[in-house]
C-alpha cells in the first residue's frame, strides 16, 4: 500500500491538463486541497478547465504551456514563480501517440520525431525549467505519466493484454524512453529529497485511445479512474518510493 499525504498549501503543475486524464489529475489534486496550475497549449481550454475546477470550490489557475515550445515553458516558470514562489508537484502528463498500426517497418520518421518531441524531450524541457522552483519545496514530487506499452517486460510477453495491440513505431518506444529518463532523474534528485516515479494509468476512455477503440478494442475505464494512481504518486509521504513504475495495483515491471 502506497501511503500518501495531503500537503498543506502545496502547488502542483499538471501539463496537458485541460482534458482527459490530465484534467482528472488536476481536479483530484485540487479536491485534496492543493493549488493546481493547469498547463494547456490552448489558453481558452485551459481557462475553461480551471473554471470547472473552481466551480466545485477548489483552487485552480490556467497557464499557457506547450511542452514542445521552450518559450511558453519559460513564461510559465516566470508566472508560477511570481504567483507562488515555488512548485511542489510536477505531473508530466502531456503526451501524444502515433496510429496503432504505424508499424516500425513502415515508420514515418517525421511522425516518430514528433512523438518523441512531446513524450520525451517535452518532459526534459518542462522538468529542467521547473527544477529551480522545485528545489524550494520541502517535499518535491515528480510523476511522469507513462504507459504499460512502455514496459519491455509486458510488451514482450505473449500472455500480456497488450499482445494483441498492433506493433507501433513511436509511442511504445517513447514511453520506454520516458521510463528510463524517470530512473535517471530519480538517481540525480534523490539526495535533494525528490521522489520521482513513472505511472501507467491503464487504458482509459480518452481521446488518446480512440483509434484503439475504433480498431475493436473495448476500453471501459474512465479518465478519473486512471488519474487516481497518478494522484497517489504525486502526494507521496516522505517514506514513499522513488525510481519506480506503478499502476493502480502496485509496481509494474520495466
């Protein structure tokens, strides 16, 4: 059982938080009493998401942030610094996927680069920009939203639930790279009190899984269900794990 706490006055940034799992993570963190910054590429969608959370009596603020645009990331850092002076929780949720039938043998390299730009380099860009604010936190937490498709163990097992998912060139590899990056951040930041983990929310009914559902895969879990494990890892107590990969049932094999 992962023990969590509700940090008093903690400030959290969730990227890609205007819809889907990201929005549900932001909503659930805000319901726990955190001040949540809604990172969104589209300013109006970000404002709408923040309004929806505030309407329920929680604290949320939008900021324009495109993880592939360092200029917007720098401006977001400046805004958070001026408004709150620190950052306690970073949830790297923003992500994109290729067509599930985009086979490695027929890879469009431009599309592969685009997926890696968001799912891997975007995490590097945002995390490194936010670290100065997070060093000011008494309990900094970083959660990278990965996928079961990023697990080499699960992907290579014929008995896995993912065995029937068509091979794809970009998304699974990008999430495996994100998992590796998570370990490296955890190693570097452990001496400074950071807990850094990767999470797979599981297959949820979101825009990201529409093509899988159109291909005949039945997905019944909600974005709110997928968000719950992210929230648990974002609110870990001081004795919580770091350098791990988790789903709602516990550790996931790399």
